[in-house]
């Protein structure tokens, strides 16, 4: 399994002493159901033959959730079991030596407590680092603690991603905000819980909220954006984080694409997310870009024709955004969009282009509008030029893979 830093978001490390009446396999499955993004099998006392046999079964379980399995310390057992990688400490086999004997996509993690150890592991070929202990750890009571500032320093010193580890729980994870790590490695905070699945889900949600704020800080404090496009946000908690940061940084040219329903018809927004989006994001928006199904949910109006679109757009205009673009692509007869801006109703004419590959059309349109606003265009011009771009991208007829593929974003390069 090819490594990606997103795998580190919630890194669950096993500890057999918490199994109780459940098997380790059952506990790991509960963690996976709760959203763990990587599993490390830590078994220091098992004979190697038993470790390999256990790892083989757990690997199949992890792969059924598209999650990698990492073996702690034992490179041989990781290779024999077909695990996705190994994590080693400073007393174990050197990362550079491991890299020489393992397959190309084999994942190697290394413990680092100093910037020197981090740099050495990176140079040796480590894919990620485990940095800690950041809190007192019930599993390693003699572990040397590092501060949040030391964590940040180590993470900033290398280009490979790092997870914080050591005593992390849902209650203290927010103390690591700004630490620049890619995720959290958790042992007892997951496996000692009465309900492992529920606790894993709650912990993952907490981490996502903390990390989203850090990511927005990093963007706004480095290169201040001339426009912001907001697409699918699945929960009200994440919406609140975004709203707080946009207000704090006084973001401009904010385009909100209120993605609420998948093309399959399933809901993409949980926990009263629509109400929170209206409250937190619409008043900050220069433009909102709902399609007809989304506009029906937000306005409470049934939309069957252009008169209905105008009535719904009027209601949407009262929700706080400076302008509304009600997209007509879901209508039966045409693909005309309605722009309501500064009290005007402006129809942006479009033609239906017969192309089955329309995946991401709405997201692309809102992104193109935001880009045009960032260039300094007025709203109507930004929308018209984005609409023209989308039409040409669809007309190019790109056909990639099975199912509904993407439109051709780079159609214009054919003429360069």
C-alpha cells in the first residue's frame, strides 16, 4: 500500500493488556470502524511465529478498510506477514539498512526525540516519524517527555510527516494545536475505552477540528489568499472552525458551494450542518452557488421552472450572502443559471452539452468563479467567464476510466 501522510491522521497502536473479554482482532476492527487511519501491531512478547500468524490475519482486516498495517520493531515479521511497513526505535535496526532490503512501497516509520534523530531518519529513507512522548504515557512510564514547542521544532526540521505519540487522549489533544504534526498515535486513548468504535470516532473528529484550524492558520499567515472557495464540509463543528478563521483573518472573495447531496442522492452533511452553514458561512460569502436540489433544501421551495428558480433565489438572497448563483444544470430543458446580485436577477444562458463525464462540474465552476474574483473581476464577469470555461471543458469530451469521469480542466492547453 503506497504511503500518504493522510494515513497518519489517527494512528492506532495496539496494546494487548486492554483486551479484556474481547480479542485483539475484535478491538482492532472496532477501531477501524471508528475511523482509524493506520494500525500498528505492537507485540513485544509474542514469539515471532505467532506474531507473523496474527499479523497476517490483521493485515487482511486492515486492508478490508483500506488501512495499512505497521509492525512495531520486527522487520522480519513485517516482511514474512506481508504487512505494509515497520516502525523502529533508535535501538532497532537502522532505517537506512531497512530501506536496502525491503520493497519500494514498504512503509518505514522511525521514532525521533530530537531534530538530529529526525534528520537522520529522513536521510535514511523514513516515510514518517513518531515524535514523543508528548504527555505522560501509561504504556511507557519512563519515556522522556517533549514539549509542544519541541514537537513543532522537530516536525519543522524535516520534510517527512510526523505523528505525535505518548499519552494522547481526546481530552488533551487540543494542547498540541500548532505542533505541525500530521496526526496522532494513540494507544490507551483508544484501546482502553469501553466503546472503542465510539471513542475512535470522537477522537478522529476532534483531531480533524484541531488540524483544520492549524491548516487555515498556515495558509493565511504565509500567503494571504485573494479568494477562498469552500466546498463540501461534512459537520457543523468543522463549519464553525472555518467560520471562526475566516472572520479572524477577514477573508475576502469567499465563494461557498453548499455541497449537501451526492449525485447518488445520499446526504453529505451531518448534525444540522445546513443550519450551521447558513449561520456561520453565508454572512461571510461574496457568493453562494447552490444547484437546484440544494436550493430546494435551503429555501424550502420546490423548483420546477424558471419562475420557481427566481422565487427560491430571492429567499436565498435573504440568508446573508452578497450574491446568489442558482445553477440550472439539474433542470430538464436547459442549463441556464440565475445570478442575483445587488438586487438584480441576471440570467446566464447556457446550453446543455451531452457528455456523461461531468464529475466535479459544480466544484470546478465555483473554483473558477473564485479564481476570477481573485483576479479582480466584478461578480457578473467572473461568473460569465467561469461558465464559459466550464462549457468548453465539457465540450472537450475527456473520457477517463469507468463511470462518470472528470471534465477536461486543461482543454486550452491543446492550442498552446
